């Protein structure tokens, strides 16, 4: 969601020498190429200084209500920590404050002839600044920072054309900064959301284990094994988080199955089977309401389909069955067979593996059991 870029102001472009115009275009595309804020700021200030053939410059940006020195040319020595300005300190820097407050450039052709605050004097003397131009970075009329450029040693007037050039640059910088910040916010909130989602799902899966009388952590192990197998079989890396969530929730549809059936200590009757076989469809109905889980539906909805078409709920066959569900089916059956169930004791590992091999090409996609055997041993 990049911020819309407006073409540079036509009047400015018309009076601008070709060389400057092409530099501006280069700056603008260099800025557009990065979404990393420190890189954007450093590129911006280096370009601004070189376009105007000056010696030094800096960019301040607002972070919350702190004004923060984002980049300088030449780069600041790390020990110079002057420059995180609290809002109440802004009055100690009246020229920055003026650019901020009025949204207009502030021009100091010769710093030796103007009144400076003590704080300004420290910086100006440390950097040997003789002339300075402060250009606010304006986004929708609000200052989000300041571009400062300057000459060292010699006093210097900035003509109207140069000021306009700086405003154009400032505009490009503003967009690049806003883009980088927006990008950072989106990435951060996505990561936070994912973490919150996954914590929620793990909580749900613990509840499901309690209901199923599973041992704690069992579902997580099944999930880890499924992820490992999926990676080995070549499921794309960006799909794996969805596969994991699907595996965590694979039997969530059993929430809709009454205890009398779920915990029955013996074989199910035909009517009871009819109800038990609804659990994938329950899962689909339940999860389809939750946007971020829609890409994770394959396993909960299709984990009881069989390669030869004899599974449920839809009787899908072969590659019609989504790959994550084909992978998960092997893990699920192995795990079910080697666990105690209300209706039988756990099988031995060897017996269970024999069963998996025997079902290859019947229940299971023939490519999965060999990879599973590798993973499990
Ligand atoms: P589950 O216990 O998680 O079993 C998952 C799958 O593992 C089963 O899907 C089946 O493919 C395989 N599996 C599990 N136990 C055995 C077994 O003893 N022998 C063989 N050959 N395969 C086994 P399926 O059959 O569609 O069953 C789905 C769910 O229905 C089971 O999940 C379990 O909750 C329930 N269920 C299945 N059979 C019985 C039963 O005889 N009594 C009761 N009370 N529930 C049953
Ligand atoms: C469930 O929570 O799995 C059941 C939801 C439903 O009945 O649709
Ligand atoms: C479960 O039943 O809740 C977890 C794994 C399995 O189906 O065996
Ligand atoms: Fe199931
Ligand atoms: Fe299961």
C-alpha cells in the first residue's frame, strides 16, 4: 500500500536545468527502492547535499512526539547523542521550531550574523556550519520532520530556485519516509497478530486435547511432525504456517460430536458413525467464519479422505485431495494407532508402521509413507 506519488510540480520542473531534473529523478527512484527507514534517510540526505553541491546536511523525523535525528551527511559519530529532542526542548532550537510551526523554509545565509540559542550554537560550531536552510517535511500540511542542509566555512545565499529544488526534494523524502513507516507498521502488526493468533490456536488445541482425553503436548508433536514432513515433501515455506494451524485444529470438528460417541469404549454403530463422520464438515463450517484460518482448512476438512476415494466427507480421490491433508493423514493415523483410545489400547510402533506401509496407495498417497518413515526413524 505505497502512498500515492504525485508528479513534481510542473512549474518547478519547467524552470529546472536538465541535470538537476535527472538527479531528482534518480533520487526519487533511489528513495522508492528502499523501505528501510535508516537507508531511506541516509540516501535522501546524501542526495540532497550532492544535488546542491553543499557540504553537510541532516534530516530530523518525528517519532511519536520526539524529534529524532535520522541521518546526517557526513554521518554522525555515534557518541554525539544530542539529538533526540523532547517536545519541550524544541524551543531550544528556534530555527527548527520555526520551520515546524510555519511549514515554511527557514533560511540562514550566514550563521555568524544571526542570533542563535546556546543549544544551536553548540551544534553549529561542532559542525562548523556557516549557512543553513531548514525545509519542513510536510505530509498533508503537517510537519513530520525537517530537512536541513548547509555549507561549512563560507556564507551562502540560497536563491529561489534552490529553495524550490529543496522543497521538491523534501516532498520526495516525505513520501519515502511515510512509506517506510507505513511498511514498518504493517510488518510489525502482522507479526504481532500472527503471534497472538498462534497463541490462541495453541490454547484451543489444549482444550481439544482435554476433551479428547489426549496426553498434553500430543497435538503439538503431531503438528511439528506434519510441518517437518510437509517441508520435506516440498510444500512451499510460506504455506507451512497455514499447514501448522490446520494440524493444530485438525479435530476441532469433534467439538460437535457428543461425548457418548466420542468416548464410547467400543465400536460405533452405523448411526454413530454417521455422526462421527460429520466432524470434518463441522470443522469446515466452524473455521470458514474466521478469515485468517480459511487457508488452513485443508487439513481439518480433508484429513479423512483416502487416496483410493473411499474416505469422507466427499470421497475425493488421489490428487483431488489437498496435499497438506494427504501428508497429515499419515501422521494422524500413525499417531492414533500408537495412542490409547477409549475403544482400544495403543498399538506398538512397529505394528503401526506396518499398517502405514500396507495402506500405501490405498488410504495414503504413495509418495508420503517413504518420507514419513525417514522422518520417524
Ligand atoms: P482417531 O482416533 O483420531 O483416529 C484417526 C484415524 O486413525 C481413524 O480415522 C483411522 O483412519 C485411524 N485409526 C484409528 N484407530 C484405528 C484402529 O484401531 N484401526 C485402524 N485400522 N485404523 C485406526 P476414522 O476411522 O475415520 O475415525 C475417526 C475418528 O472416529 C477417530 O479418530 C475416533 O475418534 C473415532 N472412532 C473410530 N473408530 C472408533 C471406535 O471403534 N469407537 C469409538 N468410540 N470411536 C471411534
Ligand atoms: C464445532 O465447534 O466444531 C461445531 C460447529 C458447528 O456445529 O458448526
Ligand atoms: C486428536 O485426536 O485430538 C489428536 C490427534 C489424533 O487424531 O490422533
Ligand atoms: Fe479426525
Ligand atoms: Fe484425529
